[in-house]
């Protein structure tokens, strides 16, 4: 076991009380979470504020409202406002200051186009995330000045936990996500069904998809009308050596009668019964002889041709059943929530139906009760319509539950609304503090004239920087805004295309020479072992054949170069290299700098992982101390898990040790340290595709070419280098325990929009991570 001193950086004192820090993981199961919680309990209580962003989605796009959540929480802590929904800020009371630097006019394109020039910033900040293109007033959005959220009367089911307001509060239904999707009028049953496209998006099993080849169709192909029968379905699963498998199925008809409730014996060895969720134990399952094929046959016989299945996250239930059904209502998607999140079944049952389910004093979930609840929720939606549900303001009630979980008990509905609508300025005012806002006089916004804001207007960016050095240490919360020239629209479009080409060429390799009778199938397997291959073509322009291989991820190409260059393949010594173009001339430097990026230093890339990799990793989790997240990318078309993954660790040392184990003889995987941050993949996918033959010259626009030659100080490349260094130095001069955000808001114009980028860290915490 790793010594505690090595993992925490200091020796624990005797007699110190240890406290559990709650954490959640993305991409790993509850078992992984329990493992991490155990490690946290073994560590001494932290004295410094620290950040974790492992709750980020795969796309890592954070809305301006979510950014505001973090800023308010940084000011007040959990006693007054809900925790941010997208990241975790531990020991908020140990924060000393909050500083936000805004580089107006810059975008994510700037950062990765001039990645080498932003050296100080990319090495200092471990946490990076995408931002949507800015609105008309970016500052008002991130400080909460434009947020107007309102709430109406509460449902009877919530009266016990949230007292109703004595005064009426008006309701703006147009912004409610349920009304946006369904309108305000009552809807028919057929309108509530998921479309085929939605089923694809949410990974429902569908006929003809590669990962559903052995799935059994229910043979329900009748026409659906508003009188078609509804059946509530819920399944419980366990963890086996092959992944999650069915252990119980419950089917409830419309009258509430349970027509099927069966325990099921999995085909493979059970690794974890997941008793706390399923209620299933070894003793309960031992005498069971019913198998998956038995319940499949029984379900097909029970369901009429026009049956509609209703469930909560129903895709998981159907995959556990290995069955395909075309007509479904998923209550986690029917009751639409903001930003793609979903309400829990327990919350909807309490708020909509006024009933308590999944009570903590019970032994696991009751599948029949859950199935019956989903059916009742669907019926409620059909009976009362979207407008009635929007009037409940589910988002506000969910936030209220977060407040309660944080130990706050608002006195009435209006107080809940007030907490949700509070701006950063009001949060500061409540603790007797002011916000410092430094900006150019020409760029003054609504924020500069707001109450409780100390605004200093300057004539230039240089003066803003000089004032920041003096004033920022005097305030607990500061926003420093620099205004830089954005890319002209034609230059933005050209740079976007060239960025796409650059990453494509960096992910492409040439290998050879090979003999003319080489085994192409064997070579294909060899190169695919390093990562997902987008294309592999035989080049016959040379005397002997060469292969051109384009990888999906940069790590795959780099791993192939490092593993095969100069090695003997099929009796021939081959060379493996990237194409040499003007866009890849600095490729070796860029790859080295990417590997040193603070976000990548604790992350490793692995190729050759199977569908059971996650389960094997969980079984031997004691070997991988410090594991924060397991990222298993899926195919966007069929939802199938890909054969590579990323593992993120708290320190570089933990990541390096894990890499040695996983590429050893017992695991037989191929891997290396990561090169690309998670959000970068989705951003690159969003850029316009612009394929070109490797080696074709791309001449920069004359304006950029001339500016570089003349070393024009206003050129974006020079500006990125200068301001990256200046802000980096200013960041290093901040006091310990300062939460610092660098925001490149993105740009919006009639020619198109560019998404933004955020960098985030806490002074000293980031530096200790780099040292580790």
C-alpha cells in the first residue's frame, strides 16, 4: 500500500480526527466511488482549498450560469448557496481570494492555434473547460446579473419539506425546458414517445445496430394510438465478470397490477451483487433457476402488439434484458431538465406524486414500486400537460433539495427563489465585501455601474495590468478584463480549417518500407493495437510500399511511432514518421509540451481495452491508488464502447506507476501518458472538416504572413505570447489559496461564432500538483 506521506505530501499527526470528503466519479461505477471515499477517509483532513472537475461531462462545455454557480459558492460556501453542479470545491472556507481574468476577444481557437505561446498558463492550470459563444453581456451572465428565475405554488407533495410562500410569485413558463419541448397545451401519448433519432442519441438498443446483434425483439409492431396500453418496467442488475447483468425484472400494467416479477440468475460469475441498490443478495439468488432467455420469452408473450413500455432511464433496463422495443416513454427524458441533466425518480415521485420511494431504511430498491411510479408519472404528464408541470418549477425545487443537503433550510418559497437569483455582487455584499472590476474605459459594461462594485477604468490594457498588480491583493474578489483584437472573420475561418488539418496530420503516420507481398491483415491488426484507426491506405508512389495510417487520437499515432520506428516488422526494418508539412514542422516540440501540460500529467492513455476492462479495474482497484476518473469513449453512432480509454490520477507519480502495471505482462495493454485534454476531442470534431492530401501547402493569409515578418505587436500570435506571460506572472504573484480563473469568452459575429475556453486553479494547489 502506498505510504500516506507520499500520497498527501505530509506526515499525519497522531490523534487527528479524520473526515470523509464526498466525491463523485464520471465514467466509473459506485464501486470506484466507494474505493476513493475509503482512501479519503485514510488521509488527514486537508488544510487547503482544492478543486476537482471530474464531474465534467465528456464535452466539458460549461454554461455561463454554471460558472456563476462556482463563483457564488466560492464567496459564500455551502451554508448559503447550493454547491456547483459541475465541479467540487473542497474546504471553501480556506480560500483567500477569487480573481477572474477575462481576455475579451480571445477564444478556444486562439489558445490551441498559439498553444506554445501560452506556455505559462497551460502549465499553471490543471483544469480546462469549454465555454459556449458569449451572449451580448458575458460579464452579466457569469456574475448572475441577468438571471431571472421565478417560481409558483408548490405541489402538495412538497409541502412538508418546503413551506409554501405567503406571497404569490409570478411564473415565466416560456423558459421552462418542458414547455420549450412540448409547448403549453396537453399532449397526446404518441407525442411522449421517443423518436428513433432520440433513441439513437440516448443509446437505446435498436435493430440493425452492431452492439445489438444478439438482442431479442419484443415483436411489438402494431400501430400506436392514444389508447395503446402502457406497461411500467424496472430492472435490477448485478456486476458480473462480463459486466452488468439482470437479476430482477418487474412489469406493471396500467391499473397498478404487477403482471411479472421475476428473479434472474446471471449466466456469468457475479463479482458484486450491488445489494445497496438492487436489494439482491447471494442468499436470495442461490435457489433461483430462471435465466435471461426465460424472462425474454415470458415478456414477449405478455406484451400486446401495441404495448408502450414506460421506465426511468429505460435504455439501461432494455440493455440488461437484451431486448429491443420500438415504443418507449422514458420519464427521465419526459420531465425535461436544463442543460441535459435528469431528475431522479425519487425526486419526481415526491414532487409530482407526493409519495416516498427508495427510502433509506429499506434494503435496496423495490423494482415493482419503481415500475409503478414511472407509470404514474407518465399518466400524470398525459392528464395535466406540460403547463401544469412547468408551474411546479422543478428546477427550483431540485435546487432547494441541494440547499437542504448543504444544511440550509429556507423559510419559504420566495427565499428559495432569492437564493437562486442571487448575483455574485449580492453574495459579496452579504459578507461585507466589494467586487473590484478593472477594465478599459471604452469597455465599461452593466457591471461597472452596479452597486457594490468598485470599478477602476483605465485607458489601456497596460494600465489595467499595472492597476491589477496594486489593487487585486486588496480585494477578496476581483475581475480583471483585458480587451484584445479578435480575429477578423476571414482569418478565423482560415485558422479553424488549418487547426483541423494540423491535428489530422499530427495524428497521421507513414510506415515502411514493406515487401510487396506483405500481410496487410496482420499489419492492420498491428497498427490498430496502438489506437483507433480512421483509415489505412497503401502508398505505391515509392519503390517499395508504404502504409499511411490516420488515427482517431493523437496518442495512438505517437504510441505507434515510439513503439515501431526502427523496429523489424515482417523481416524488414521500418521507419515510422509523420508527414512533414509546414503545419507539422514543430510537431515534436508541440507533443512534448502537450505531455507537460498540467492537465495531461496525471492522465494516461490505454489501447486494447475490452468491454470487461472496467470491471477488472474495479476488482483490482487497490493497485491504482489516487485514481480519480475512468473515461471510456463511446462511438457516437452506435453507442458502443471503443477499444481505448483514459485514466486520470491525482498525481503524476500515481499515473506513472499505474502505466507501468497496465502495460506489464498481466494486463498486456499498450499505453503512454496522455497528450490531449478531454474537451479538445469534442472541439476538434466541431470544427469544419477540411481534408487535404498530406504535403499540400497552405499559405497563410497575406495579412498574417506580413504581420509575423514585421513582428507586429498587435498580431494575435505576439499578443498571445505577451499577455500569456504577463498574466502568468501576475498569477504567480497572487497569495496562496487564491481561486483563479482565466476566461477566453469566445466571439460572436454575423459570420459565425467561436466557442470560449476556461482555465481554472487554486494557487499553490496547482503548483504542488506540478511538483508531484
